[in-house]
């Protein structure tokens, strides 16, 4: 059997396909089909996305916001679970406006006559529909793992440098999560129920990042083992 094809099939198995079906897959599916499925698993074709439009609806449930204020609020509240820039926010606001989920009016009291967006009854219904959707395991999108899959063709020094850089980035992210967690736990002006839900999301980020850091250490150990094998 083609070694590359078999490795991709094993990866698909780790992604949840029945193990008993894997040998038959090698012969029943064209190579291109298995490659497509593997790329899908690694997120090179598709990847699950949370809806920024619905995040905005959730924030507008608290109070009206301008686009700029939404960006500031997202940076201070939900950035740990959804990163976006100002143009993306305005595109999402325009889409929500077209859908009738938000309304907009000029804030004549502000120096720049900013536009204030408010949640409409249709927008509130859309938010509740989104919240009622089942929690699902999102399609995997792991370009870092897609590159490591072909690591045998890269210099080990380069791979080690990449892993050290990635580990530093994860450590920085962990610090952000810890800062957000401490800030929330020490806040006195937040609704206690809101606080519980917000801390749930931060806890998820902390656990995932800690697990990724442990994986980095294990991967660096494996790279050292590979180096000894090749010596």
C-alpha cells in the first residue's frame, strides 16, 4: 500500500472514522478522495467558525453600541474566544442590518455623531435560536499539524525552532487567559451569573492552552529522539 496514503488514512482514523473500515478505504477510495478527506480533517479546506454576527447580537442584548465601541468591548470581553478586527465588525453589522436583526440611529450627543446599533426583536429571536443550537465538535483546522505531518522532509533544527517559537506564543496566550481570569474573579460590578458563564469560557482556554504546552514538550522530546535515531 502507498505509505503516504496509509498514513493519511490512519490520521482519518484518529479523527473518528471506524478502524475496521480503514483497510477497505485504501482500496475503495481513489487517492485523491482520501487526500481530500485528510485535508478536510486538517482544516486546509474547511474549518468551523463561530458567528461574529451572533456575538454582536449577544453584546447588543446588554446595550446599544457603536461599531468602534463593539470592537473595544470584544477586545475586553470575548477576545479570548473570538478575535476580529474593526472592518470585520462593520461587515457583520451591515449583514445584521440587512437581515433586520439590528437597527441603527445617529447619536447626536456624541462629537462625531457616531452610529448606535440596537438589537431588534428579530435580532433577539435570532440570538435565542443560535443559543438553542446543539454544542458540536467543530471541524478540525490545524495547519501546524498538517506541516508537522510532513516533518521528515524538513531540517530538525528548523522544526525545533518552530516548536520553541510556538511554545512561546502559547505561553503568552496562557498569560492572557490568566490575566482575564484574575480580572473577572476580582470584578465587583459584574452580574454573578454572567461572571460564572464568562469564567467557563476562560477555563476552556486555559485548559486547552495548558494541554498544548504539554504537547509541545512531548513533541520536543520526540524530535530529540528522532535526532538520536538519525545520528
